[in-house]
C-alpha cells in the first residue's frame, strides 16, 4: 500500500509540473513504436514482462533476469523515405538488477533545398539519434521498477538540437491471476541545445498506464493501454470547434455525454494476442484516436487497426507488425531477437 500511495503522489505531482499540450514539443521520435510487437498491438504495450527487450526500451520496469545477454534488432519502414532502426542489448547482474543499452536511429531521407526563386541549392538530410541506458530491479514478488536515461540528438540540415530525458516505470504482476499492470512517466527532460537561439521547446512528456489479462484455459491475452493521462482533452483544436446543428430547429445540439465519451476513448488502445503455441503468436490492436484523427469520413478503411505475428525459428524470435495510419498506406515493422547465451 505504501508503494502504491508513493506512485500516486509521484504521478499527480508530475502531471502538475510537466502537463502540456500533446501537439507541442520536440523529439517526437521518442514516441515512435519501433518494436514490431508494439506496432502490431496498436502502438503501445508497457504492461507485459515476458523477456521482450523491445518493450523494456519503452518501460524499463520490464527489465528482468530473463533478458540476460539478449540482443534485439528492429526495423521500421515508416512512410515515404522515412526509416527507423534500433538495436538493444541487456545484461543481468545478480543481486543488483538488469541493465540495457539501446541505440535508435531515425532517417527522414534526403530533401532538396531551394531559395525564394526555386533555384536548387543541393540536398540536405534530417535525422534523429537516441542513446538509451536502462535499469530495472525487482522490488518484491509482485513489483518491479525501472528507469531509462536517454540522450537525443536531432539534425535538420544546418540546424541541430540535443536533449536528455528520463522514463520512470513501475510494473505489477500477479502470477496466480495472470494479471499485470504498469505505470510509466515518460520523457521527463529538457533540451540541451536549441535549433535556433532563444527558442527552447518542451519534450513530449506523457503519463501512461496499462493492463493485461491472460485467460487461464484459453490462448488469449487481452490488454488495454491508457495514453496521455497528463491531459484530459487531447483533441485537435479544429475538432473542439466542431458543432452539430439540428436540421429542423437550426439550433446547436449539445450532447456532452458523447463528447466526454469520445475524449475518453482517445486515451485507450485495445489489443489481443493469440498464443497458438510457444513458437507462434498472432496479434491484433485497435487505436481509436488514430482512427478519429487520420481516417476520411467517406472512406475510413482499416485506419486505426494493426496486425502482426511472431514465430520462433531455431535460436531466433522473428516478429512482424503492420499498422494502418491512413489510406496512403501502412507502416511495416520487423524485429529479430536472440539470446547470446544460446550460441
């Protein structure tokens, strides 16, 4: 109970200190779902501790002894020429905890620079690099805690910016009921160097929570994640100004219950894993906010939905995730991990 009260106090304090609009800030690459598993499950997964090193990159409380000497590499084919690659490695230290080292590189592709007269001045590149050092430790039979320390460097042609950030995570697992929960304070930090002098921006701070439940006699694990808990109404400004007019009376229809429900749902991500066997897993996720913001009313398609699968082949675990953001096309995620000890 004391631990729970301490966490609640920490969350409420952080929400007051770091609360900001989700549309502002720099280094948004900190929030990209680089892992294929996360991509397949709607873009967020912080509450499952099963040896997946890619999940621990986002929630360090998931680091444990099962990740000792585990190596993981991921590739995200995002949109256009945007590509992201990451590599993670973990080492467990007896009676101390589990540490991890990660490197993530985001390449936005080549851009053409022109002047006011549209004269070609050459090409330039845009990229982000994140170096992450994580540490997780078992507190008791149910709770683990962890922290990430991150250094970020961003290059936009001749403009550069750097920053530091930290994540603080807490994970709870009840083996008897196959239930887990997690809480994450994400991207607490500051810019060290600004793109332009005197223009300092905030990092994308966020509070997240997650819950998962595995059915004991069926191969299903259900989860739902809560995002952006530091701010209630995360709709875009253009959406907040939309009003509904009664076609007969021409009066404004006020349905506060619908608005409140829509705002609440934008914080939720639902996902399911079908555990066919130890070597085969199917995944499905639904991101309500993504669908509301990016789908066309005339043709929404499968925007907001994501799917994926994982197979174990010899000493490798291979995962694939496919996320649909809009009708322009999906993003594709690939992850391969193995244990150095197996070799």
